[in-house]
C-alpha cells in the first residue's frame, strides 16, 4: 500500500501521544494489509499512489472524520481510495500446539 489512513482530527490533550483516532486507523491499516495479503486480487483495484482512508460502519465518528480528510485530499488532486469496513471480527490467537509445563517449586 502506498497510503495509510491519516490520523483523525480527534483532540489529544496528552501532548504527542497518539489519540484514539491514530490508534484506530493504525489497527484498521494492519487488518487491511492482512486482508489484501489474503485477497491479492484487490491490489488491482488500488491506484498507484492513492491515499487510503478507512470508513468503519461501527464507528460513524471516525468514518466521518476520515471522509472529511479524504474529501480534502481529493481537492488537492490526490488519488483517494475509500475502504468501507462492515465490521472487525474479534481478535483471535494464531498460536498452535500450545503446551503448558509447570515446574515444581524448589
């Protein structure tokens, strides 16, 4: 991917720490990268140099903020790709063949 959704406009009163919008967009970006790896045919639909913006259905505030930023980028003549996300499944562990071994106390 050449673009990543920018941070939302949500205010952060803790200085330079990432705000909720930064973190949400970052997590959506990671999940989108995984999705594209599993569905490589999608790469053909992503224009070179496009800015990618995530519009999650389950977070209308973040979707609205990202859409506003995307519209502004479009005004600068940049390619924009909107990724509408229906839902994010709960995270699952990818560990396999796990065994626990307790050592006896000395």
